């Protein structure tokens, strides 16, 4: 057990954006003392992220704030208001491709993609942090840090506007861990000397305009209502992304001869918006800015007791609408690992857990960043001949899936996977269940944390040795549940029954971030899998070396095969 009371807090989170505040709320829910340090004296109340994936809703729901978020339309369903496909128009103005991005059921049991109003989401997250007693300390500009081995000191000074002299007074906050969620220009990243590996050189500039009608209740007949559309006109590529309340985000590529200062030229800006039907008389510009995407990631998300999340760790260009969601997933993946480090101190190999976090999340981030840059390269073609060739290629080889698979972890990591088809490292499915008279989503009705879930004739608890069971409960605070039977979980829609049958699974071990650690094909493998997870995190505890796990699983596989029951019974 660490000397937690010797420091100002258990975890200091730098950055009060959605990733930082979500990280703080998750850690607080686990019983940790958290402080949030934010450079800005006031919340940044400008439009930013406009989409998120279903996994974001799944992460927010157990915090008890999802209903408030949906009621405020901080997150809202695209369906049935928007088409399930993004339409790409070519150089000649004709439809080249329809790229599906929604309309299928995600592993979380919801639509794949949702709309987001980040200003409203930030407001609710901040209100929740304050209501739950999490100190949100604004006006703290980070200037350095010191990793003492046993803890970390984050050094800061009072925020000063650009036209004011910085304060000479320096202060420090001490914590067991520091999480940098302070954006693409992360001061924590710089102070920890973690290099950022840029994957592009910001060769294109984009004028981003957020526009909405002056009268939100009035019918709106603006162009592209109900559709995401990409216009690949070599004269000026642009993206049109509708959102709630008839708002539009329209991004125009600036041409090489156009200075970035045109962002302030009203005649130029409204001239671009004119084809959409937006004019100064009927619309308001909520935001206008010019930026050059510089996708990339860091060389390791953690260094000692300092760890990065969100844009501080990976910067995803806007072309997939995945940046905010990737950061929010970081928060969930990180919180339970830091909680183990705080509660168990050096008894847990927290350095190894943070390395796992870095590898797993980097694998997802690299895929998204690389794909987003590829999409930008497809869009930003200004040569008419090359644009026509691009369109021909897209017609001949249609894009089957518009969004990459973000429901799996990057390799290697803290999970067991025996082959490509093995579900280890995949997101555990979410759906409606009934347990102890309560009906609702699995994550709410059954709960969170480490969960050993069975569908065999006996509870998987009976398959664990006494010492394994004691370690599982004592170190992981793990729980055990079973589908079927008089007292078990009832599967309402059959998705869990189908999953157990398809994967020939006797039991599955689920991590606190909803990812699958490993699958036991029969009762003899249950103890092996649970011990391997414990030994991975607590190598100083008595247990079999991880190198023996594949051999033990192979031997136990000869003992008998699992026979999943219909978990709806």
C-alpha cells in the first residue's frame, strides 16, 4: 500500500477537456483522490468535436450521467435524422461512392456513430466533477514536473494572458501519478520529454466554419440536410457535416495562394457558404478558424509515473471524426490501471500495466491517424486529371466500410489471444439482461470491474482454486457471475447465448474497461486464465510464470470441451 496521504492527491489530471474530466470522474468513482489542473481560467466554450462512437456512451453510462447528457443533446443519435452513408462526390460533381458509417449494431449494442455537442458535454462533465467534490483548479499553467520515483511533483504558475507578464511565483502539486490530458500542445508531454512523432507536415490548410440558423426553431432548407457529404472538387475540396439543430460544420481547403487571414474576411467566408443557403441575415457563425492537420502519436504513452491520454498522446486529423472518441477510450483504459497502482503501490507492477496501456491504445490510435491522413490525401487533390483518376479508382474499388474497427486493442497487451479469430482483446458485447429482478444494460445491471462470466453447468467460481479465488477477490476486487439457471443472468435478446456458442466458451474473463482478457473453453482452463491475469499485474505474488500459460491452456484443453448452455433459460 502506498503512502497516499503524504501527497496532495492520488492522481493529478492536467487538462479540463472531456478526456481529463472523464479520467477524473472514473478515478473518483473507484475511490481515488483526484485534482484537475487547467491552464484556462474559464471553460473553452467553442464548437469542437461533432461525432463519437457508441463506446463513449457505454463508458459514460455507469457514471450515472448518460441520461442528463442525452437530455441535453450533448450526445444524440444521428438516426433517423441523417442518412447512414457518407456520400462522396467527384471532380465532375457526380456521386462516386457511398461509404457506410452507421446503421449496424455495434458490439456495445447501440448504433455505431452518434453526434456530439462538445460544448454541452464539457458543461455537464464539469458540473458533475464539482458536484462530486473533485477539485477543478483553473488558471494553473504547467511549467515543469519532477518524477521522484515514489511520487511526482507537477510545477505550475498562475495563468497569464498573452499580453501580460507571466507570474514569477511557482507552485507545486504532488501526486502518485500525473495524467496529461492537456491537448496537442501538451505541456506535460514537453515537461516529461516524451517525443511526438508527427506523421504529416501540415501541408494543407482547412478553413473550418461552424454555422447555425439565427432562428433554430424555423424550418431550414439548407443544402445537405440529412446527409454527410464530401465534395472532392479539385477547385476547392470541402466537407459538409450536418449536426443537431440544423447546424453545419463545413470545412473548405484553402488554396496555396490564399493567406490564412481570409478567416477574418466576412465577404470571403459568406461567399463560400452561399451555396448552402447560409447568409449573414439567416445564420450565425459560431466559430471560424484555420488549421493544418498534423497527425501523429507519441513514442510511448507513459514515462515513469507520468502518463498521457487524448490529444496529448495522439493527434487524429478530423477526417474520420474519431479524435475525441479515441481520447475518451484512453480514459477508461487508464483509470483501472492507475487505481491498482494507487491501492497496491509497488505490490502491483504498475509500470508494466502502463506499458500495456501504451501498446494497446497506440495500436488503435496509429490505425485511426494513418487512415485519417490517407483520407485527407484522397480529398486534397487539386489537379483535375489526378482527381478524375482518383474518382475512377473509387468507382472500381468501392469502400465497403467507412469506419475502421475500433473495438479491438492493439497488440501486444494484457489479454490472451490464440489466433486471428480469438476474441481476446476484443470489446465485450453489451446488451439488455435481467439479474436479481433488475432489467437493463449488462454494464449497469451486472456491474463493472473484473468479471468472470460463465455459461456452463456450474458457476465458474467452482473451477478456481481457493488461493486463486482469494487473490482474484482481494487484488482485483473481482466478481463472478453466470448466465442461466434460476439465480443466473437472463439474456433477453440472445446475443450472449450466440456469443458463447460461436466461441465455444465455457467462461470469459472481462476487464474493467469492457475488453475481453481471455476465454476458457472448459472448466479446467478457468483457473489458468484468472491466475495468468493476476500474475501479469502482480508478478511478485505466488503464481505460475506467464510463459507457462499457453502450455497450461493446451493441456487443460485435452481435459474436455466446454458445452455452453442457452443463457436465455
